[in-house]
C-alpha cells in the first residue's frame, strides 16, 4: 500500500517528523510519503490558518489521486 500523508502546515521539520513517525509505526509494511502543504502557514494555530491550508491540502490530494492507495491529512 502506498500512503500520502499531507502535513497541513508548511513546516519541513514537522513534515520530516511526521514521516519518521509513520515509517517507524508501519515498519516497512507500506510505502509512506509525507508532503507539506504549499501556501499554508508554518504552524496551524487559528481558524484563518486552517482556511489558508485547505486549498493546498485539497490540491495535493487531487494531484496525487491516481498514485496513492490512501491519504492521511
């Protein structure tokens, strides 16, 4: 199974941490890719941040629909 995890913020450090945690949890049973959300703030703290992140998250899923078996956002 190939899984795309969408980090709702744009932090590359957080994206790397999410990827590492997922890989440790799955122990090679699935392929995991984790991507930050383009156009999102570095942290999600407010309702405005959520609103800013949503279009990029939707775009990531839409652009990768055929390539992945599952999405986590």
